């Protein structure tokens, strides 16, 4: 038969009113201590106020001030043990459920892609390249990462790397050829002979694409933008323009062209 849970409040009340008879001890199942209280009451009955009455009041105060967890730990051990077993069983069940992931579990977002795009937008091109190349290792089929790397290397005036990533972006399904032909960030790449040859072949990743021939006006604008960017770079290298001013002026040129 399961033992009943002992109440801290009832124990304290019994100690206060019947402590001289050890009622609270009998209630807690400590019969030996209960009989000690009765013996002391009889033996010390000559006193005006039995000592056991004072002891009962002190025990009542102790029970009232005792925390519930401490009381349960001392006098409801059978209950706390059962609770602990149930709790461990529940935790074990939860852990097993956590281990079993559904087949359509969503993969963690690529952190380098997010930081790379952020650095790119903040004109930290070298930092963006580092993060985006790490992002591409995690997800090599992401066409937008490859395209953004093509733009970044074009801004760094490295046409071969830029073209390699542009080819990869197209191979992975990037088909916004209008953006390729007009975005300012690819201006340096577009005037390179290797890009012109690649475009003349109809972009090897999609040779059937209907591509509009570049207008002479667009090519002149690209040449002008590239010339202005080179002048800014020369001023920066000679120490006449700080890195911050360089980035600001470069951004102004892009906005002006757009």
C-alpha cells in the first residue's frame, strides 16, 4: 500500500497544539520520538508549564519556517523518489524524441552567405569574398553566391576570377542576362576580351539563350565608369584619398550611372 503524502502545515499545527503528546511525531511516523514526548510529559508533569509544551511550540515554528522541498526531502522521501523516477523517465523520453529528426528536417541556414552579402553591401569587398567563398564550400550549387563572387572580383579588378564565378553561376541556373549586361559591379569584367569572347559564344552554360547584342552606348558608359574607378584607385594608392573617401566616391559613381 502506498504511503500518503505528509503535510507540512498539519505537522506544524499538531506540534503547536499537541506537541506535548508528540502527536506531530506520530503523524510523521516517528513513533519512537512520539513516545519520548509522552514519557517526558508524564515525568516532568510537576512543572507548571510542561517542558514538552515548549518543545512542541519550537518544533511548530521550525516546521512553519521550513521550506517545502526540505520537508519533502526529510519526511516524504517515498514521494520524492517516485517523482525523480517519473521525471527521469520523462526526460529520457524527451531525449529519444529529440534524437529522431523528421525526414524533411530543415537544414541550418548558411551563416557565411548572410555575412558575405552583408559585407558586400557595406563595400567590404575583400571580407565579402572571404565569407562567400566559405559559403560556396558549404553549398556549391548556390547560383547567387557564385554571381555575387563574380561581382566582387570584378570590383577588385580581377576579371579572370570574376569570369570563372560568372560561368559557375550560369552553369547552376542563373539566367538574368539583362543584369549581367547592365549591373555596374560587373563593368570591369564586361570590357575584358575574355568576357566578350564568352558572350559572343552565347554563354557556354546556355548557348540557346536569346541574348541582345550590347549597345555601343552601354560599352562607352562602361569604359567611362572603369576609367573613373581607376582614377579613384590611383588617388587612393598615392595617399590622396582615404579608404573611406574612396568607398564613398565609388558608391557615388555607381549611383550616378544608375
